């Protein structure tokens, strides 16, 4: 934006310098040439100022975006503090409420991939997923990033996983 403003200023100054010397011009051809120069410099100055205005508008837009991102990050930091990483099956992990931080919400599992990138996305029961170690599996899917987590089909967010639980 500074470059456009400088160019606009220089064109305006050059046009002004020509007008100061216009009295000294002898012929009509010299006056006409000076007028054409002034018109050209005025158009250049206008063009530079319009570019500066466009840059200014773009910068204001970017500042607004960044302000909104700061608000989102502050909100996310508060939200993030309510959760902790938990093992939800023998080889499955998810973020869950810390005890006492439920704020009236039902128990749920959050996608670790989304959580670690600053987004809250609940894993939803998706489809039966065959069996592992003799136990039928249920796949839970993140609708945001499509990650899939397989757990024993009877496992639920409201029933804490304990490692000695029979599969
Ligand atoms: Zn996800």
C-alpha cells in the first residue's frame, strides 16, 4: 500500500511542477504538450490511489479474519480444558469430558485428529465392523475428517472402559 501511495504522491507532485512552469512556455504546442503530461500524471495518480484503496480494503478484511480467528482460538482453549484423552478400547483413543466438566452434556467421544487440530467433532456410531479377538466390533466415525474408530460393539461413551472388562 505504501508503494501505491508513494507513486500517487510522485505523480501529483510532477503534475504540480509542470503547472508551475506553464507560464514560461512560449508556444501553443508546448502548452498542449504540458496539458497532456498533466492529464497523464493525474490519471497515474488516480490509478495509484485506487490501488492503495484496494490494498487498504484487503488489509481490513484480513484484520477482521484474524480477529475472528483469535476469538475462535480463545473459545476453543476454554472448551479444550473440559476434555482429556482417554483410552476407550484396547487400541482406541478419544477425548472425553473430564469428571465434573460435562456441563449437562451427555457422555460422548471426540475425534482425536480433529481435537488436536482445534476442532470439536463427536464420533458417531457408523457401522458394524466385523470382529477382533472374538468380539464383535462397531465402527464410530468422525463426520468432519472421516476418521473411523473401532471398538467392542457394546462399548458406549457413558460406560468407562476398564482394561480387565471381558471383551
Ligand atoms: Zn475428525
